[in-house]
C-alpha cells in the first residue's frame, strides 16, 4: 500500500537533491495551489514555507485527512467488486500503521484515544460511501501528478482523482475532509480546482466538464463547470502572482499580512506583526530570481 505523508506544509517536492559537489542545493520553487494561496494570504508565510522551508507540526486534522486520502487512493487500486466500505475501513487502519512506522511521533497526535481518532476517520469514509458508489466506475488516475510550464511559470500539483467518461468528458475530483464552505468562501475553495482545470486544459487540450469538491465531513458537494475564457483569465492571475513572487524573491521583501488566519500560523514567533524577527533571508533558491 502506498501512503504519502509530508509533515511540512507542502506535499510537492520543490527542492532538488544534491548538486555536483555532493552538497544539497535548492532549485527554484514551482507554483502549486497551496503555495499560490500562501502568497495571496501572506507573502511572509510563502517565504517561510517555500524558501526557508521551516518545519511545521502536523495537526490531528491533517493526519486524519492523510489517512482518508490514502485509503481512497488505494481503494481504487482494487478491482471494482472489492471496493467495499469494510475494505476502505481496513485501508484507513493500514494507512495509520504505515505512517506511524514512517514517523512514530505521529502517534501522539491521536492522544490516548487512538480508537476514537480512527473512528473519526472511519466516519469520513462512511460519508464518502453515501455520496457515491466506487464500484460503479473506474477513475483514469488517482493522485495524478501534473507539471507544466505556463508561459514561464512552473506549475505543479497532485489531483486527487481524474475521471474520464466513455464519451471523453473529464471530471476533476478533490476530497476535502472538512465541512463545506459558505458562499463567501466558495471562491477560495475553487481556486485550487481552477488551477487543476487549467493544468489539464494545457496538457490535454480539453477543458474539464466538471470540477467536483467532495466534503466528507458533511456530505456536501460543490460542482463547477469552467470555460476557456475563465481559464485564460485564471492563467493571467497565476502569472501575476508568480511575477509578484519573483519580485519579492529578488528583493527579499516578503511582507507579512495580518489576517484572521494568523491565529493558525506556526510562525508567529518569527513574524514582525507579532514582535518577531524572521531568520536572515537565504536568497532565492537556485540563484537570482
């Protein structure tokens, strides 16, 4: 069973291995949905995550989400008749054991009530089975890695699931283990999906017929149908974000932006908005921005 967990805030490898000298070298970061959202939220947060690569402690919710995503990915590796609720529950438990072998410190996140923690992940799987029947179709890909050059901007990401109908229509599916957002936050929720729709369009020449967000905490779904004109506008948005990132990388001026999200930031002690001092700027990875 393949289980991927990265306790840093990105699941996309953005830094290269060793150079010719044998010493670790950093390559230029690519733009992922998470990193683009980070920069929009707070440029300093982007710097801490994409350039300084500061460690962040995983939360219980993040680990639970990893278990559920791993179980659903592995579920579709099985023949259709084996994709049952009980099998998916077993896959959650197997994923838990696998990540604890990889990093035993994660067991502490479940606290003393490991059974309760796993039950909360099982409940998300149960909700998933109420939302769709995984025995009724075969996805084209799960955890699909996409990477492309968008007019000089390197885009990278992982798509939870890509479905292609017999008639050729493409559906991009993303699992969310939280609750569905209110109307005011739907735009932010769709940012990631438009990113993936743009990638699929540029790689395959076909605009996805549906973007589908599945919220497993409350069983709600958010559907969206993009069009070419919208993806063209979104492409320009990403190019503008990347231009701003490159300018900040050139000058080292990643300014903090205070917001309600600061309450959830692991790096407040280093943030000038809260009396902290960031570490010395290490420079743009891979050379001059």
